[in-house]
């Protein structure tokens, strides 16, 4: 099963992707992770990525599609894939659909994680991350069990994104609505869309996603 997780920043796409990976053996294809891995891979595509990033330019859609193509041809393509962070635009959605057709693969479902803007701003503004293992916490909804100590690895070092503040979050939401939200109608028209409440409890959201996907 190949799916897309769709939703604004902070909707919980990464958290739910990890659950699907752990429980169903799916492979998460994160655009950021693929670019970082490609940059040091030494492959032809990786060298292109390194050159573009060294210039400080934005990586083109063609390059990202090329990286996804490599993943589909490799071991990842033998498992169910979760596209996280791609596509972001209608043009990217068309390109991904064409690539999957060429590879003889299908896109089974697109999970829209619906959120309330004000609640999402509160969620993102209070989150912080363990610098060592990447576990994500929140000041009020998910604090560490022992103040200043990561529950998972015991680290005492944490970070907050500089743009995890109300003003910056609203700017990022507007960018999402301009470029990515049109994908909701696009995939609904194709009969691929499954919508869930992204602001529920993590276990509840996970259960809703699995029900929507028929897992």
C-alpha cells in the first residue's frame, strides 16, 4: 500500500508515519531525509543534489522525482510507501502520479489530517525536541516525565525551532493553504482522499487512519 500523508506543518504527519512504519512495515519517504542522504551518497543524482545545495538554490521537482524513482527501484519500493512532505503542489502531484504509473505502482490513499488553525498554533508553539534522539515533546500536552530529561534516551539537551512561534506558524499555514491545500480537492476528485481529525489523541488519530486505510 502506497499512501500520502497530507496536512499543514505540525499536524502530526511524522508521528503517524512512524506508527505506520513500526506497526505495518511501511517505508517513510521524507523529502528532507532523501535529500540529506543523497547529498553524501556519491551517486549521479546525489552529486546533482550536492551541487544545487552548495549554491544555495532550491532543489527542483525533477530532482526530487529522480530521488523517489531511485527509492522505488530499490528495496523501499518492495514495501508500502508513505510519502511525507511530497507532493506539495499540483504539478508535483501530477509528476508523482506519472512516475508511479511508469513503475507499475499505484497510489492507494491520501490521508488528510484536518486541523483547527488556532489549536495548531498552540500545539506548535509549545513543542520542543530532544537534541539526541529526536523525541518530540510539548510544554503542556506532552512534557517530559522528569523535568529536563528525555523519557527515551535520558538526554538533557533540547531544542526549539526558531520559527515555532505564533506569528511564524501562521505564515507557514498561509503558505500551506496557498500551495498544498489544493491537493485536497485534487485527490478527492480521484477518489483517493481519507480525512481524519489530526488534533485528536495520537492513538485515536492512528486508529482513525488505520480504519480509513482498511488496515
